[in-house]
């Protein structure tokens, strides 16, 4: 009799738990839908904005598919090669100008040349490849053919590197560390020069610093993910200022992930939650939102890293949820 009561109670609790899970999932889906709808309404009507939104028209050219599993970053070299960090597959994949796979290296492991769910990647002018080997708490550097060169160990800092960026002007390497909520600067030999940041909402503080890009003046543009903003610093980590703020209407950021600064000093920021890419000027004003039809935002599936082919005037965007890299061509938006 007691056993039957226990079984009955367990069944009741299981039913209650299932209802709670369904309710939570429904509420989460509803919130996502409402946020996206609010962004669409505000961007199409200008109802939540001081002025109507300008759309920057792009043409979809092609997609690169290489059996990816949660890719995070993409880079394009002057040699017309495309480099993709295939995070969950723990590999770097290199493609030619037509999207044909040329080379793949890496694999899951702790040895040099292996990765543990890497998140960040960068190229220098010689097409040396810098990888934020997140799970192994280090940065690994390879030549253009995937041969291991050297590593920077972040274990002594108890760090979790999620992004790496090489600054050719100062010959320094910058690393985003989400464990310490800091940016670390290393010299080319891998010695720590200085760090800045810390957990918080103030200017110069971070709540999960992510991807980085460096402009022509050597300033660092750092995605501050949970604070819903971009922060800009000089090469020494000084002079911090904030671009945009947390929100879902045009000109604000909800979950910024990727950042790209072009040769005209325009700043592209991808938002993995709303699925849009917004473009700002250096003063922080919204220049426009990427679009295919000129009437509504271009919506992508979890857009993350971006790269620019300035020769072909094309933008490469990681669509992590779709496991592919999408290539868009800029139209005349004058």
C-alpha cells in the first residue's frame, strides 16, 4: 500500500515537472518572438526610434558549407583563402576562392596542435593563424599551412580565452578572457605585458568580453556581451568609451557577438539574439542595418564572426545555427 502511494506521488510529481518544463519553454519562445517582433516593428516603422532606419542593401552571393559544427569565426587572407574556425569539431578549415576545402587541421586533445572547443581566431599579414584554444586555456599560433609555431599559456592566469587579435602596429597579441573578465595584452614572444578590465557594468569593466577588432588607429573594439554594448580602448587599454547600449530596438544591442571595423571606420556588430547586423560610425550613431530588400532587416541564424574581402567588396558572416558561412556583396547605398 505504501509502495503504491509512493508510486502515485512520483507520477504526480513527474507530471508537474513536465508541465513546468513546457511552461518555461513556452515563455522562453514567446519572449524570443516578442523581442524579434519588437525589433521588426521599430525598424520598419521607426516607431521606437527618433528617425526612420536606413537600410544598407546587400546581395547574397553564396554559402560555404564544410560539415561544420558550431563554427564561430571566419577570416579572409590576401591570398584569396577563407579560414573557418570549426569550434565543436575542434578544427581549422581552409577553403579556396570557390569554397573548395584545401586543408583542415586540429582535432580534439590537449597536445600542441590539438584543440578543446576553440572560440576565437585571427590572421596576421603573413596569414599566420592565431587560435584561442578555449578549453585548453591557451593561444596557439600556426603558419598558413597549419604547422604549429608556438603557444601562449593562460593557465597561470586561470584564464579562459575566447578571442585573440594580433595588432600589426604594435606587434602585440590581445586576448579576451571570460574567466577573469579582462583583456590581456602579450608581446610577440608571449610574455604578458598588461591586463585591464574586471567584472562589472562600469565603463572599462566587462560582463563576458568577446570578439575584438582593431581599427586603423590601433584602437580595440571589444564586444561586451552581457552588458549589451561595444567598448572602445586605445592600444594600452586606456581611454575607454561605450558604443550603443542594451536593448532590442535599432541602435541598441541585446547579445552582441561579432565586430568588424572596415577601412571607412564603419563598425559592424552582429547580434546573435535578434539575428541582425547593425552598422555604426565612430561616434556611436547608427548608420544602418543590413538588408536584402531595402525594406526590412536581413535576419540571420545566430550570426557570430565576420570578415571583409575589400577587393571583392564582400562580407563573410558565420551563421552558427545553420553551420555555414554566408557571403554577401555590398550594393551601392549612396
